[in-house]
């Protein structure tokens, strides 16, 4: 089973996404901010990280940079999630365009498609 770490500060989105992914055969782990997300990534070494762009403690760009600094987590694919607000765009500009991005609100079909692309590539 593939492990997916969801780093999202909105509890409803985080838990609904985790429940959906668990129902689809993935093992989901959740974190409510970037610091906890990085710690969990280093512990569980997920197959994929779904990361909000604007987070408390560390934003998505800072999470990515920290993950890339550690050999164990550097190659984990990351999908970024954004609401497309101005604050999100400022962070998105610091994230390489090669990373997949989902815009809120996304459908579960869009999520599954992005996960399949990220894990295969």
C-alpha cells in the first residue's frame, strides 16, 4: 500500500482527504502544519506528500526546501494544493513549475489523477 502524507491546516479538508484516500486503498497520514509535516515525512517516508501552499509555521516552499535538504526525503513527490489567493501566489512563485499543483476546491477525481501522475513520474 502506498503511503500519502497530507500536510494541510484546514482540518475538514485534511480529514476528508485522508478518509477518501484510505477508502481508495492508500494509507494516509496527516499533519496540521509544516513543521509536523516535515517530522512525519522523515519518520514514515511516504510515497507522496500532498502539501498546502500556505501553512502555519512553514509554508509549502519552506517545507519543500527542507525535505530536499535531507537525502531520505529529497526524492518524495510533492503535490501542492492552493486556493489561488495572493498569499498563495507569493509562495507558489518559489516552487519549481515541475511540481504538480491542485487548486481548491478540487474534486477527488482530480486528486486521484494528480496522485497517479506524481507517483508514476
